[in-house]
C-alpha cells in the first residue's frame, strides 16, 4: 500500500496494485447499480430503467449470448454487470430506444434481427459496441471488454494516526483538464474503504479531512483487472479549544472563538465551551471572546498530533503563549511558538 503526502497539499504517485477478485468479495460497494461514464452515444439515462427489461416477443427472435470481461484474457464476470440493449435507430428526440436490460453476469437476450447498441456497465466502468443480429445462420456470441479495475481509498494523518471515517471524504476526477480549466467530476463524497469500479487510467483524487483546510490531492493509476489500494497521508490534526479559569479546568460556556492563520486570515469561527476542528499543520492564533473580554494565543499544529489548546482567564497575550498545551490523543505533542 502506497501513501501520498505533500506539505503543499499536492501529491502525485501510483498506488500498489493487488488482485481484484479476492478484494471484491468482502468490501463495501455502494456503486454497483449506479453506472457513470456514459459511452459516446446519445443514450437515455439508463439508471431510470427497471433492472430487467425484455423486448416484446417476436417469432423470428434470435438468442444473443453476452459476456463481459475486465480484460481481454480475463474470465467472464458473473455478477455486478448492468446490461442495456438499445435500438441503433434514434427516436424523434434523438435518443436511442431501450430494447432490453438485465443485471447480473453473462446474459442471453432474445432479439429480433437488426442492429443494436449493446452496453455493459460495471460500477463506473462501461463499454459499448454495435451488434448486428442476422435473420438466419449462426448468431455470434458478443463479448465486451470493459478494460476496468477498481480503487479503494484510505487516509491517515501524520505517519499513522487513524482518521475517523465520518471526518473523511474523497472526490474522484478525470486526470485531463477541460477547456474551462476544470477536471471532469467522476464521483464525489466517496466513503473510505469502498470499492469504486472504474475504467483503467489515471484519476485525480481529492481527499478532504474535516471541513476546513486539510486537503490533499493525488494522481492515482487504475489498472485493468486490478484493485488499486491507495492511502493518502494528510498533514493535519484535530484541535479542541477551551477557555478555562485554571490549567486543565472545565471549559467556560458562551465563548466565541475565531481561529486565524499565520497570515492573519480568519479560517474558522465557533461559539461554545468547546470548539473542535481539523486544521492543516502550520502556525495559527486562537482568539476567545467571553463577557466582552478577549483572550488570544499562538499555537502550532503538527501533523497527526491531535491536541487541546487552552486559554486562561486573566492572562495577557504574552503569558497565554506560555501555557502548556495538552494532548487529546496518544500521538499529540503540540507546542507554542516563542
């Protein structure tokens, strides 16, 4: 498993590849029935159709066997495939009419002689080909090679501090930049440890820890027939702020908090006895307002070092910076700049 990290929130690397089939069995896959990546045809929205649609009975219908594979020399997939058969003749709206559909593995459709487009979707990976069904003679089996693999995303903070799944999300983009300077969005809000099935290629992944400035980017290669396991390394920590009357004392309620970056920009504001947030590593200033009095102190965030930052009533700013900072996690070790 390879980790991606950067002190400037940018990382480019290729993750270790492992066999796809064993991993699919035990992993969470919320995307199997939600194909994306439409083929270069004007197809209807295939998600709106019933999983199984059979064409009207025809006395001259032929049986067409359909198989889908991840790679040209791989086995036919026996589950997770969404099949759609479209007429090759566009309707008045310019879209192709859905003739038949099925979910599962290999499937045999009964189709009247004619031309069709056959589409197979495996998660976000798709393949489409034109199929001609003869009126007589042998009907060739149809094989679609998806050229697809999968990706599972993880993240840690610092060297190995685990990040709660609820605080972590990923977005997956195409690697190519469009004419408007943006990348095409493939999926957003991807949960950690979920398998995402994709066509092979390079994808741009954005990992967000918390809701503020802890963002890391990585370019990750997905190989056909493989599962890419990628762990992204965040340079951030979870910080809890408290205004107290004595060091280690109980937090004082009705405190308004402002957190400033080293350049003086406000990055977050909160009201309450405790203010907890995730911050990228760096220098910050905490400002607490309580009963028309203002207290502030400088502090440093270290990657993976979750910590408490306390401000004391009755201390001036210079003395605030001398207050020891306490860890709220086993790996924490924060310091104040002198």
